[in-house]
C-alpha cells in the first residue's frame, strides 16, 4: 500500500505541472480558435480552410516533411547497418559524430547551410541559396541520427539465424534482405520515418532563416500571423490544425514504437555484429560520404566566422561583447549567451526532475487491466508536447499565462518552463527504456527485505538509470540551449537568448552583423558539443543517448 501511494504521489506532481504548463495553455489556445464573442464559432476554420494560401501552406508542410523523412530514411538505413551490424575500429566515435547534429540548434544549422550555399559560399555555384533542396538537406543533416539509431538499435538485436537459414536455402543477399531483414525492420524504419516527419513538420528555424519568405510552413505562418499581422484568431486556428495533424502522427509513432520495443525484447539475444567484409563496401562508402558531407557546413561556418573585411582574425568574436552594428540589441551578445545558459540550466533541472518521476512510474508493469490503462494514458499524456510544435507551446504560454494567479509574463522562469516542456518527452524517452529493461524482481526483493519506496528508488532504480540521467541531462540542456520556437514568443529584449540573437543578426544587413552571427553560432554549437562530450567524460554510455529512445 505504501509503495502504491508513493507511485501515485510520484505521478501526481509531474502530471499537475504538465496540466498547468501544457494542457491549460493548449486548451486556452483551442478556445481562442473555437470560441467567439457569442459562444462556439467555427467560422475561423472555414475562413482558413477555404483559403488557397493556407491550403498551399498545409500541403507544403506535409510535402517537405515527407520528402525530408524519406531522404533521411534512405540514407540512414545503410548507416544503421554499418554502425550497428558491423564491427570496426572507431565505430563508437563515428556513432558520436553522427549524433552531434541532432543536438545542434536549428538556427546554427540554418546559418551553416545558408553560408555554404550563399553566392560567395563554397557551393554557391549550385544555386541552392534559399532553395527547397537546401532546406531538405538541412533537415536530413539534423535527423540522420534519428534513423541511424532507431533502425540500428533494432538491427543490432535481430537474430541472424533466420538470415542464415535463408542463405542455406539458396537465397542471395538481396533476397535475404527483402524477404527476411526488411520485414523484421519494418516497424523500426516506419517509426524512424514518422519521428523525422514530426520534427520536419514542426521545423521553425530552418524554414524561417533558409526559406527567406519564399517557403512557409504552418509553424512559420503561426509566427507571422502572431507577430507581423497580430491576427491571433487565425494563428490559433492554424495551431489547432497543426496539433490535430501532429497528434495523428504521434499516435502512429507510438504504435510503431511499442511494436519495435516488443521486437527488441523478443530478440534480446541478437548477434553482436560481424567484422567488415567486402560485401559491406557499398554501405561503408555511402556512410562515409554522408558523414563527410555533414562536416562540410559546420567547417564552412567556422572558417567564415574567422574572416573579416581586413582578413583573417577574431574581430567577429570580439564583437560579441557589443550591441551589434547599429545597436541592434539592448544588451550585449555575451549577455544573451549568459541568458541562454541560465535558462537552459533551469529548464534541464525541471525537465530531468519531472521526467525522472514520470519514468519511474511508467516503468512499472501493473497486473490489473485498469493499472495498465492508467500507465498507458500517462505515457500518452507525457508524449503530447512532442506532438505540439514549440511555436504552438510558446503561443499558448503567451495567451494563457497572462492573468493572475498564473501571470508569468514578467517572470524569468517563463522561458525555462517553456523549454522544459519542449525537452520533457526527450528526457523521458531516454530514461524510460533503461528502467523498463530492468528486472522488476530486483524492486520486489528490496521491498520484501523491508525497503520503503524511497529506499527502493535510491538503491535500485537510481543506480540503474544513472548513466541515462547523465545523457538525458546533457541532451536536455542542448535542446533547451538551442530552443528557438517557443523562446521567440516569450523572451523579452533584456532576456533575449543567443538563438534569437543569431536569427535577428541574420535578418540585418551588413558584413559586421553577419560576422557576429557566425561567431555566435560557432559559440552556441561548441556549447552543444560540450554537452555531448560530458556524456562521454562522465562515464555515460559509449553509445551516446539520444533519439534511439523514440
């Protein structure tokens, strides 16, 4: 009874926070779109859905997300095979390298690709500056690791006896892959596709900076309707349409994730992999080209940040202590950096604390049908922020948390809370699989020996998930540090963050502003890289945590 009461309390606190800081703003946002002066009013939906402009935006949102997910999946499957089914020296390092782009802020990636394809860039002759091809390339760059890790984790646990049996019956490599391997990997591949689709459908920084107004998604249109036109009703309707679309994708992703987890448990004794052989040459070459290509945009951005009108030097980095050319900001860029670090630290503490409590609850396996239904409902509620874009989260905060007793407009905690809400599903998805893989008999044995719920947690659960906590903290910090969508609605001029500084500098003319933006982007990228290295140096998993938990 005491253990059950502890679990109920552990679930009640984070669920209350989720209700106040996610469900309430979301409900307020929905109300803004559905309720008019005289009650229920659906005219906003008819106005939006009958507009050819908004239909084009919706179609482009779906198309570019599907195309990005298809490209990432096609390129990621060979990488998953090479990095999870083959053994070679330096494999762990390559896995870390392909994971790093996933934690980079979108504004940094957008600026790197924009610099690469600019008229005076290394690949300016391609004519991709501001093109759809460049946007798709940036999305693949960001989400390649999602496919590699999600598919690779499943592939590493596949029992290769079925493949060996097919070969002994005379099937060639292509037929074995098509008839045996591909069906087994189907749920993982489809799950990776839907997650990448979800991320690309809610892409904000990439579209805003690289699209340059030529391309708009629901995400950027919500932002434009709010800040440029100040049509909050239309923005609310667009947010509702986006939530409905992404929730459907999230449901599909959840079903596929459960199927993948079932497959991993069933095949837990899978092969460890084989040494590289001649038949693996094509996968090795393709993966090598992709990894090399991923390094090019970042290298270009670093080199360009060192170029000044007078030659090579650190002038762009020195300008970080200024207000920008023409006094663009009210505070120096270095102050914005400190604002980012402080907000991300608070957001990480909040996300990890809430995510840990939720993971402990969700890791339980109730015997009763009602208990299992309750756990599944909590799991679905926790994943809801993943199905709602960061822009929608920020917009919901803006219109909901503006009156007592929840008037947080002037609070320094507003941005960290929003960032924690965005990072929470990622934290849970990194901690939960580790706890679910633990044998529940360990907890039962500790309870039989007289340990209370808190003692069971500190002596059983905490040691098991310690490494996952380090990884979740590092990735949560990186996600919060580079968060752009929600922060763009909520940050005040005096508490502006570094991603917002970069975006505003990019939109300003002048060589000095561009140089400062490049220097700020390099600093932001280095901070995210440090977050990844902390996982390694602090004794985290050799295989970096991250999107594999989805």
